[in-house]
C-alpha cells in the first residue's frame, strides 16, 4: 500500500508538470517511475531537460545574430545637426516657409487651435519657428522617423534640453493635456506632409 501511494503521488506530480493533453489523447504511464535524478520523471523529464537546453542555447545564438545584424546594417543618421545661420534674420522672424495643406483633418483642426493657444507664442504661426526664440517644427529634423509622436508628448510634459538648435532649453508646457498634445502632433504631421516631410 505505501508503495502504491508513492507511485500515485509521483504520477500526479508528473501529470501536473506535463499534462497528457499536451502530448495527445489517452496517455498512460507504462510502469513505475524511473528514478534518474529527476525524481521519477523518466524519459519525459529528460525531454523537458532537452527543451530547456535548447532554450538556453537559443538565447546566445539570438544575441550573436543581433550583433551580426547590427554590424551589417548601415549606420544611422546622426542625431545632431548643424543649426542654420540665422544671424541675418530679424529676431522673431519665421525660420521656415510653411505651405499650408488645402484641408486639415478634424483632429488636425483641433490641434491647430490648441497649437495657436499653447505653442505658437514660441514656435510661431503654422509651426514655422521664430528666430532667437524656438525652432520650426515643420523641419526635416522633426520628421516622424527621427522624432516620433511620443517625442512631442514628452517635450510638452517634461520640457527638452537643447540639442538641435541654439535656442536654449524648452520648459514644460503648463496646463496642456495629453489629448491636446496628440491633436497638436496631428496638426504638425499634416503640416509636415504638405511640405514634403514624411
């Protein structure tokens, strides 16, 4: 009796770790468990160890593949740029000529109103920038591939350390909501598209 209880407990533990449903219908143990250092798991325990070994081997191989891919990939464009010389322009003058789209989406129109209320004081009308104050957002440096939409949200929330232009740091925007920033970003993206910035 004591031996049968021991086998029953081991079989229950084995079934809990490797349920029969995973290996097909009607799995039945074929005899007493084999004590091979895995406490009675027999060949099934060894299969688990083989899968674990393969998983452990896959991690360094994936890392090696990633390193090779990075070595073969072309170098990314530099994050910095040489700011244009704006010394000949009047202070506050627009830094970009912005072509307006023929039509804005509903979200972009909402963003335009929010931009005019919260952002234009620095970034100028139609996001053209202002010399000596703030950069134009209708500029290739702010294209989606370089500054994702989330960059605008982070800038509005936290401010930005000056890194592309020599206007100084941008402070956080007081009293602006994430929803407003999303609409403003939509407005900026539609202005960029109208000006060939994709």
